[in-house]
C-alpha cells in the first residue's frame, strides 16, 4: 500500500512537472531563449552537433560549420585554383587567338551603348562581389596570418559592406543583361555543330556561328541565367529582403550554403568568360569597350552573323552614334 501511494505521488509530481515544463517550451520558439547564456560555456565554439543540441536544442550550427569548413572551403578553393591553372596552361600553350586576315577598316556595331552599360555595370559589381566574397571566405586562412586580426577585421568589415552595396547593383544589372541578350542566345541548329566540334578549338578552324557562339550561350544560360539567379536569390534571402519569408536559423544556414556553392560555380564559369574576353581573343575586349568590331573580326569569329549583316538582314549600325566610329589600325 505504501509502495502504491509512493508511486502515485511520483506520477502526480511527474505529471505536474511536465505540465509546467510545457509552458516555457511552447513559448520558446526562439531557441536562444532556452539558454541565452549557452554561448558562455567553455568550448562553445568547438562543440559537436550533439553537444550543442543539449545546451541549445535545435541549433545545428556545428554541422553546417563542418559542411562549410570541410567541404565548401577546401573543395571550392581547390576547384577555383585548378580552373585558374588550366586557363594559365591553355594561354601558355595557345596564346591569344589573333586575327588571320587584315582589318578592312569597315566597322560593325557589335554592342550598343545600352548593352555595354548594362554589361559593365554587371561586370564591375561582379568583380567587387567576387573579390570581397573570396576574402571573406578564404582570407582567414591566407590573409589573416599575414596581416593579423586588427587589420583583417577592418578589411573584412569594409569588404562586407562593399559586398552588400554591390549585391543589389549586380541583381538589377543581371536582370537587364538577361533581358538584353536573351534573344541572340536562343539555341539554333548551328550550335550543335559548334559544340560537337568544340568550336574548332582543336582543328584550328573556328566553326561558323551567329552573333554569339554555343560556348557563349552555355555561359549565358548556365552562368548568367540559372546560377546567376540562384546567387541573387540566395543573396536576397541572406539580406532578408524577401518579404514574408520566415528568417529562422535553418533558412539562413541553407541560404548561406546555396550562396557559397553557386558563387563558386559562377566564378569558375566566368573565369573562362573573362579570359576569352581579355587575353584569349584579340579584339573581343574592344568590342565591349568601344562597341565596334572590324568586318574581318566578325567574319572570322561569327561568320553567320557577318553574312547576315552583309546580306542586309541585320543592320551594321543599330544605335544612333554620337560620333562616327573610329577606324581600327
Ligand atoms: C568582369 C569582367 C568581364 C569581362 C572582362 C567581360 C568581357 C566581355 C566581352 C569582351 C564580351 C564580348 C564578347 C563577344 O563579343 O562575343 C562580353 C560579353 C558578354 N558578357 Fe562579359 N565580361 C565580364 C563579366 C561579365 C559578367 C559578370 C557577366 C554576367 C553575369 C557577363 C555577361 C556577358 C554577356 C551576357 C555577354 C554577351 C555575350 C553572351 O551573351 O554570351 N560578363 N563580356
């Protein structure tokens, strides 16, 4: 009998306690409220996921830190270096693709002032974002040991703000770039021949293409459109700019990982684009700088586009020039 009463008392006490526990548990949707001082625990930053779960239930930051530090940072960094090395080797072996024929002095407008403004706004924003992003992700391992915590703290503070200001410029100019260039990047039958023969990379005879070749179209659809929009979308989540989204810890962790992976893919693709637009091909940068290319350049690199212009199907001059185009030497 005594044993029965004791058990009854224990059961009542247990029931009472669990009913009391429920109230704060329901209130503490913000998991930090469970143990606001948990971060004061010795070795808090080194806790495993299981240990963190005990002091802050639902906080799986240690797992995401491992994903970042063990996967994204080392493999992402290695990928960037490998691609950079491959491009350097390619340049070393092949050099700049020079024009074979003589320039005619007759110029074709390749990019209007509007197209160039959109492109350069986007490219400048991209460069600021890439440099600041790389320093924030990898600087801890490379720059911090050299310049120390005070300078590195100041540097990352400035770069983080630069990143946050360049982000919206990149997002807006990306949409303008997509709308401006989408028409001439639509796939055409000739693109398959171009891809099958790698654009003539190994034969030495460039495969004829329209205004943009299939390589440029792959960068456009994959790098600018798909990955570009993922980068911008995840960036907007990180900036908490998407209305009505619940910005809890898991949302930010996921957005952070998506952003990191997508930006690495984007940088890899754009390293190829920037190489071809600068060192890789003679005259390409002039096209984006001045807006004009020589007829010989058009014939050698985009023969079908050149033929359409000669046939009068596409105007050689699309914008109203402030001054007559200068003749290239
Ligand atoms: C940061 C340095 C960059 C440089 C030096 C550069 C250079 C160039 C050059 C020279 C061209 C003309 C190529 C041709 O005539 O066929 C071009 C075209 C283009 N660039 Fe860039 N670019 C840069 C960054 C970017 C970025 C960040 C984006 C977009 C996210 C971008 C998107 C485009 C697009 C859409 C075209 C038109 C060709 C196409 O649709 O494939 N560029 N760029």
